[in-house]
């Protein structure tokens, strides 16, 4: 019986998960008939390099494909022979087993002199090409540079730095990326549907998260779970294969730390130990979520690109909790739990390092009071502490409403659910959610809200008919009534970050002072995180 990753291996471009930046280029080349003579696919393992190489080989040799089309039919004799691996014109070579120059001469160079037996192209797929010896690369160099018109090379590697630049320069290079959690979950959902297996989506998300972006690993994990649970998979059965870590409990612990509730935090950790949760996995997820929060405070785009994907409900809760944490405190908390993770191995009481970290974080009144921590808190103006009184600057991810008149909608209701609005908007348009964080509701009249922006290009973006319709639809969903918006420009408004900063300091700062404070804060942040500004 074939394993799941072999059974559901993509057979055309549409089925390949992720890698849209690569698929688009290859599809255009197939449609136009302008195929390159050599490609090099590089990137991590298990993300589709060899699979996409086979799909490309199938597409260029498909007997039924027409001009302007890119998908192989998978029905002609050529496509079927390639699918089952018996097409003599498609040669897959494992460079790890054929590293010498003699193998290259016999298996590749000699074969290129012979016309394809039945296909349009003779395709050489060389896997793990970086394993070839230097002399083998040199022998391959000339034939890759000027192959016969009927020969196509596709080189695959996980270590591009080991491939000579003379080879790379003669190929079209495509860099593969790890697959996103949402894409992996979608593929796993497709597999279980085809297999008639009942399984909760949260389990599939856990499988995708555990696989860390590697599709083959996710499909293998799913196969293990299916072999245990059969046609209906429960969380208990999934926990036998996947180390359990409840992200909701991770967020609960962060909330306890923000409130300095050591008792609740310690109770939570001990409850997890009693339930058999692996504390190493729990700590790993805890550190990843703390990292996501700190990235979001620096720049929301960083969290979107590099942070752990959590889902809408958890994202909303994280946004609420993060208001009580600033960058300096987050740096300390992360450092404490990294140290706790290292101490887990040698602790005769498994949960004790975590308990000590929770106590130290919760008991400290000031950052400098935490034992063993030496850090200079950022200056006021960059989500840090006020140097005079060590009071955290208040951050507001949702705009601070200054309604000029009362309407049918209560001001508090608008603010209370604004995080939910941002989360829902982000599902449809990520960049739009960032724009809405920089707006300020100035007044509400009936069911009409006026949103003020400091910059005209933000206002113009929201004035677009499609964007405006999307925002109004989300507002209506969240607040349970039809809502309309209008956007205006008000250069005198202060953004939420500046408002919070002014209230923490008790005065209004001029622009030059703000710039100086921000530069100092960034310098401190770079010193704490490690790094430098480029450009």
C-alpha cells in the first residue's frame, strides 16, 4: 500500500502546494513554448522540488497539450508513463549515488547524444546535485551550457552553496520556500476528505505546525495517525503521535504573566504536567508566540511574514494581552524561558525551571529586579519604559475614539470589538488591517462612522469602492448592524502610539524630541536583539 505522500503526490501545477512564485513562471514558459534548457531548483527538503520537476517534465512532453495551455492532461501515454516512472526519456539520477565523473559521462553525457525514443524532450532530473564531485561538475559544465535542443536539465539541491557558480549561472534558478500552515492544512484536509476520514481541523493544524513547513513530513505524520485511529481520529489518538501542546494554554500563561499572577501560572504548568504535556514542546510554542508578539510591536508586517500562524480566535486574544506588555518586558520574559528550557534536561522536578521563571517574572516590580538579567530598557517613544518613573508606555493597537456626538452605537462597544474587526479584515486583506490601525474614529452619527487618517494615501486607499465595501461588510458582521464609513484626512491627529506616549510622560513633545527618542530607542533595541540597520 502506497504511503499518503506518494499516493497524493501532485500530478500537475495546480496540485502543487505553495511555491506560487515558481509555478507562475514555469506555467508561462510552458504556455509560450519558451522552455529554458536548464533549471536549478533549490531550497529545504520536502517542499516539492522533485515533484515540480516531474510535473514540468510531464507538461513539456504531454501529447495533448495545446498552445496557451500549461497543465499536462495526465491521460495520454506519455503522461501516464511519467507518472508510473517507466518513460525512458525521463531520467532521474541520484547524484548522491553517482558522484564520480565516470557516472556523469556514462549516464548523462552519452545519453544526450541519443534522440528521445518517443517524447519531445529528453529530461534529466538530477537530485541532490550538490553531491557531485568537482570533476563531475566540470564534465557536466559544457553539456549544460549548450545541450541539444531536445535535452532539458532540472537540477535539484538542498545545499545551493555547494554547487559551483559556473553551473548556477547556466541555469534558471528557482528558490523554494517552506510551505505555510494554511496551505499545508488545506492539503491535509483534501487528503482526509478523499480517504473518508473524520478528523478535527485543529488536529490537522497541529500536524502542519509540527511539520514546520515540510509537506512530506506532514503527510507522513497524518499517515501514522490514520494507522492508529482508522476512519475517525480523536485528539487522544493524535496525541500518541504528535507531542501535545495546547496553544490556548500558552496564551493563558502569557496573560497570567502580564497580570503578574504567579499562582495561576504555576497552577497551569502543573496541570499540564499532570495531563502529560511535553514541557519542551510547550516552551517552544511559548517562546514562538512571545516572539510573534514582539515582532508585531516592532512592525506588524514582521509578525505576518515571520511569526507563527495561530488562527483568528487566538490572534484576537493575543492582541488584547499584548497591550499590557512592552518590548523591554517581552525581551526579559523570552530570556527567562529560554534559560528555563535549557535547565529542563537536568531538573529532577521537570516543571521547576518554569516555576522559577514564572515567579521571577511575576515578583519583579522593575526589570532590573529580575535576577541575572542585565538589560537597558528602551527610551520612551518606542513601546518601552519611561526613564523617569519606569511606567510602561500605554500601547493601543485599536484607535483611540474621540467621538464628537453620541449615536446609536456606543463608543465602548466600538472599541471593545475593534480587535475583532482588525482580525477579520486581516483574513481578507493583510495590508488593509495595518492601515486601519493608523486611523482614528472622530465621530459617529447613527450607523455612520467617520475615520480620520493623517496621510492622504491612507484615506485614498479606504475610499476605493471594493475596499470600502469590504470594511463595511466586516463592520456589519462584527457589530450586528448595517454600518457605513466615510474617510477624511486630518493632519492634526496624533496616532495611537503617540497618544499613549504623551499620556505616559504627562506632556506633549515636539517632533524633534520624538525623533531623538525614537532613534535612541531603536539603538537600544538593536543592542538588545543584536543587529544593525542596513541602508
